[in-house]
C-alpha cells in the first residue's frame, strides 16, 4: 500500500511554483515594454529580451524541480538543501528580472 502524501508537501510545493510562475509571467510581460534608444547607438532589436528570459527561465527550473520532486515524493529534503534551493531560485529570479528588464535599454529616470 502506498503511503499518503505528506501534509507539508503543499508547504514545499506552492512557494516554488508561485515563484516560478510569477517570474515567468514577469518575463513574458516585460517583452512588451518599449525600449529606449541611446543617441550614439542604434536601437536594439525588438526581441532583445527573449534570450535572457529563456536563459533565466530555464535555469530557474533546476532548483524548482528539485523542490517539486522532493515535495511530491515521500522523501524529505535536508533543511540546508531546501533553503539552498529557495535561495538559488530567488536569486535567479532577481538577476533574471534585472537582465530581462535592462537588456533592451529600459532605464529608470533619475530626474
């Protein structure tokens, strides 16, 4: 007879899925932000944000899949590995969002 899933599986599964899907939606939404062109340089291509979005979206799958597989199996991840996976997932989300937003010339006005 198969053991019932752990009650804490949702605690491990839902945050990883929420981070992954939320950042993917941010990456997808950032594709429509207009780019700013520098006067000295030519305008970047309209699809300049696609490559960083695909790269960081794919890299985020690694720690997210470790957390999801561990949550769905009956094995429990050691605390340090679980925390490391969340830290890597959040850091990839932050760095990826920055890379996607700023790759097309998006800038924050200083004045």
